[in-house]
C-alpha cells in the first residue's frame, strides 16, 4: 500500500453518502483529491458547511457530464472543531 492509498483510505471505507458515513480527512484540500480518486469524471457543483448534531461537515455536490449527481459528506471536525 502506497502513501496515497494510506492517506485516502483514512476514512475506514466511509463512502460519504451520509453524515454517519462521512469521509474523515485532515484538511479541506484533500476533498477534491478524494473525489477525483473515488468518483472520477465528476466536477464540483455546490459546497455547503453544515452543522449536524453539533458536528461540522463540508457537504459537496458533484455532477458528471451525463448529469448524474453525487453528494458527499466530509467530516471536518478534526481541523474545524465542534
């Protein structure tokens, strides 16, 4: 397993499909890298900071050229705080 594999699997298999399955990262700059690796061909459409049950999440919505949309939750509490 290479360094990038280690970095981007830090979420323990979390797919980001809900706050409970949010991807855990160390910095906002990793969000686009995670998306490029896990959802190639999708481009950012919208981004929102949401507090859910007292915890901060970056919620990104992405779309591909066919119009398919993906919303991914990123747990940013490690560097933004509760």
